[in-house]
C-alpha cells in the first residue's frame, strides 16, 4: 500500500482548530470572563418558517407509502433545479436545468470538481484565500501560482496576461476579505480565461449579500462566462443551511476542452461517486425560492447586514482601514499599531474577550489583517463592537 504523500505538505493544524485551542485555554484560565465570538462564519438565526414547513411536509411524505421517496436523481430533483434557474433568471442569467447540480454545499464540490481536471494543470489562487482552494490542490499535487491581493488593489487582484494558468479561483464577495468584484472587473477575468483556455472556479457562496447593482451576483451575468466558468453556490449563508447542508454547482453545457464536455463529465462523476442530497432537504431548499421563503430569508440577511454595518461603523470611528462590511458579511481590517494577526488575536482575547480570525491563516498577504464576521447575534455584535472601541480608543 502507498498513501498519497501530498498530504504531508498540508499543515496539521487547521486555522479554526488553533483558534478553538487558544479560546478553550483562555476560558479554562478565566472562567468568569464572557467571551464574544465574531470568528467562524456560522449563522445564528434559525431556518425560515417557510423552510421549516416544507421540511415537515417532506417528512410526512416519507411516512406515507404513496409519497415515500427512495433513491433520487444524483444531480438533484427537477423542482429544486428549476427553482434555482428561476432565481438566476431574476438576476439576468439564463441557465438550463441540466446545467445545475444539487450538492450538500459549496465546500464539497469545490474539492470534488478537481476530479475533472488533469494533475498537470497550473492553478492560480489569490492570497489571502479560503484555505480549501489551496489544500485540495496540494492534496492532488498540482502546481499553485499565487496572485497578490492587498490594500493597493483593494484585495481584488486583476488578470496578468504575463501569467499562464489553467484553473483560476475567484470568490466574490470574498472570503476572507469581504471585497467584491464589479461586473466590469469580472468581464476582464472572463476575457482572460477565454484567451488562456482556462477555467474559472467561481465561488458565489456570499452573492446573496450583494445589494449594489454594479456588482455581480453570478459570473453568468457576464458575457462569455459559459465557455470558461463553473459556479458554486450554497444555501448555507443565503438561508441558514450550515447544518442542514445543501448547495448547487453550475457547469455550463458550453464548457468544453476538445471533444470533452465538462457538463457531461461532471454528471458522470456525480452519478458514480455521489448519491444525492436527501429529498427532505431539497424540499426545504426549494421553499427558499417561494414568495414567503424569499421574504423571510431577506429578513435574516438584513439582520446580518445590520451587524456588518455596526462593525464597519465602529471601525470607521476608530480610523481603522478595512474592506467589506457592505455587500458582504465579512469585515477585513488592518491590525492596529503594527501588530501581527496573531498578536492582535491574543490582544483582543486577553483584553476585550472578543474572538476574530487572524488574517495570517488565509495566506502570506493576510499577515497584519484580521477578519470579523456579522453572523453573531445582534446583542453579541453590539457588545463586541463596544468592547473593541473601548479597548482601541485608549
């Protein structure tokens, strides 16, 4: 037996496990201190009533022989795929149902999609970045080229025609920086990918936070994207499905390399390696797109947007540079007083009992920066901002 030695090139300590270790140690030493968490991007509001009702209805269906469902289509039920296609149409992007594949969340497919691509492909990844993009390619032994995202370019790197790449990762609105590409900027990336014969793996997990019409909700709003892009999206942040698990991937029928169709290859891959998302969960997901579901999830999203504004306003008062806070649930701030990311993490934890995420955990260019999230409760967010302002105003 030979194991995949590429795994030895991945750090054993994942960013969030190290944060959890530090917080647990602090709480054990200071049991009387109340720690406020604005770190990991998990939602806190419950599922919308329309979703709960649909889930209950689907459970009842499973209890009746006449409506019981066994194995479903691996690529997802038509009722959910059609609902997603309608959602895209509302934003000016036309998709066929066969181009939409239901998944258990964007994270899984962001890794699994690599089954379609040769190991020899060169991968272009922004830094700082969501660690999954890097780790899944390190596991596969691919060459990675990094592009610099920094304060000079607003943490939105643009294409460099002097750099060749086969697979390009873009996330907008971005995790961890909160920065979002305009439609005009994405058009430049689409043109670059088509020119280079590359594919863009576009993570749109946070598109639901976009309210500025100049920003893209989907890469398929951009002319030419269907010949060079695959999009990943999720119900996790849109509708609070972080524990319920459901998402989708769009693989256009026009995306081809020679005689090979990425759409047909992905269908073959899914029908071979994936048994599909449970019927009950898909019924709940479809309810998100009903009039009631859209209204109720919009209320939840506005709740998190208010939290983001609260954090952003606090940082502005302190004169701290940041990106995000608008069109995004993330706020990416420059650590004050020249502190490193982990120094600021320890400083906040020790002196304000507030937990965020050190930017260094997202890459070299994340050093000196720090991520806060708007997914906490309104009360926790308000108290955390007050503590940060008090501490940093000294």
